[in-house]
C-alpha cells in the first residue's frame, strides 16, 4: 500500500548550511545530521539506553554510540516526505548509503527535494553500493548469500534496513540529471567538490556521485 503523503509542514530555517541525510550513528561537525532511527527516541529518555543494555537488548556498538551522545545529536527527518526546509537553504547535501533504502519513486522525489533546498551552485554528494561491483562479486555457488547481501533481507518487510534498489554510475547519474542537477559526475573516495569530503566519506568501496544545483 502506498505511503500516505502527509500535509506539508511549515518550512523552517536549518541550524546549519550543510545537510547530512541518513546519518544514523555517524555525525559530522558543521552539518545538520538527520535520520529516523528509533535510537533517537531512546536517547531522549534518561536511563533507557542503559536499561536496554543491561537487558541484552542493545549491542555494545549501539551502547557506545549512546554513551558518546551520537543519537542525541541527530535531527528527525523522514526522507519519504517533502523536506521541511526553505528553498535554497543549504550549500551542500551529503548522503551515504541511504538512497538504496528508498523505493525508486521515493528516491526520485527525494532528489528533486534536495535540488530545491540547495542554493544555486550548491553540491549534492550521494554514495551508494556500486551495483557493478556488487554484480562482479556474484558467486554462482552461493546465490542465496548473494541475494541476501544485495537486498539486506529476504522477507516481506517495511523495515528501513532493507535495500529496495541499487545503482551504478549510469543509473544514478541519470536520476540526478532528471532531478535537475548539472555537471553530474562520478568522484573518488574523499575527493570531489563537496565541502569536508576528505572527512565525511567513510566507505571507500562505494559509488560516489556529485551534482550541482544550477
């Protein structure tokens, strides 16, 4: 069943000119770090993360992130809905391994929204699993393992952890162009036109694409 479109929220000026979407447990200084993870709600209830850890419901990795204040630093942002920011609010947008967790239609709508909230000359940088690299690693002797890794699951689910689509340079470039970005090009790990690129990239095996808001 299609996700309902909620009434448009009042657009608010962001607290930073750089937007980081799908941050989860990786936050960057100088960026508005956003996500929808339930860990944000856990972090806002005093003592809840500690209680879940003691009950064995929180991994050591997640507990460490809670102790570091990572999830308290996040701002809630549902990428399947219109973004609650004014036109031209940001100089840069960065998203790492988030687009594949949206359906193709949701991803296309999001890219159009990212263009809207970028100021002229602003940069969008998107990294995703590289479909060409994924396919090249296919092992005919283990097809189930390959499919599970590609889709991050095998059951019918609404989980945001599931992969719904994958991209290569051609397909992601086409979508960025269709969304209205210009000078779309593939970039390398920790190299490109996006601000802070040398410190925000964290997954060198990814496909990195950038575009400019004309």
